[in-house]
C-alpha cells in the first residue's frame, strides 16, 4: 500500500470505519478519564472522530492508527482546556441556585457515606486522580491502553 489514501469517498469511509471503530471503546474510556464527565467525554470522542475523518488523508497507512486518534483527542482536549482558561465564566442565577442545592445534597451524601464507612472509588482511581494530567494520561496510555512508551510520548508530545 502507498502512504497516501488514493480512493474515493466510499472507499475512504470503509477504510476509516475499519480502522476507527475498534478503537472507540479505548478512546471513550480515556476521554472519560480526561474530562471526568460522560457528556464531555462523548463530545470529545465525537470531535476526535470528526477531525480524524476530515484529515484521514493525512494518515500514513501502516502506522499506528490508535495512537494517531489519541494524538488528535489529546490535542482537542488541551486546546479546549486552554480556551476555557482564557474565557471568563458567566453563571446565571438559576445555575448558582441549582449548584447550591446540589452541593447541599452532595454534602449530605458525603456525611452519610462517612458515617457508614462506605469506601467510594478504588485506591488506584484516587491515586490516579491526584497525579498531574500528563502523568495520569501517560499511565493510562501505557498501562491501560497498552501503548508503547514511544507511542504514548508521541501522543503527549513529550520525551520518552
């Protein structure tokens, strides 16, 4: 096969689906760990697949497609995070009121859990959540997604 993708739209769709669909579970689980919210994880996966499809002609056949998708996803995540940091947050009175009531409910649940000695989450999840984002994602990519150190470094754009 050549390095470029010389086929028409239908062939492109089939080739993309063949490569992309098996990666979706891994991409979603990593997106969920990055965003920590299912809705945001779904949006991140959707944006990743959309961008990957649009730029599929840039993908070099024979290289690691999964790592290419992770690179796209991480780039989208970082760019969105940076954009959110630059923009001031605006909150409506209704949102503030809702957050206040949710925090009261959450505090009540936390008190109940503490009183009943219920362990929430695993020690591994707690330890991962305490790590800085790049370290956490490196561990997830290498240990959970079974990428090589080189592939994970390429996704995170850092030295091995």
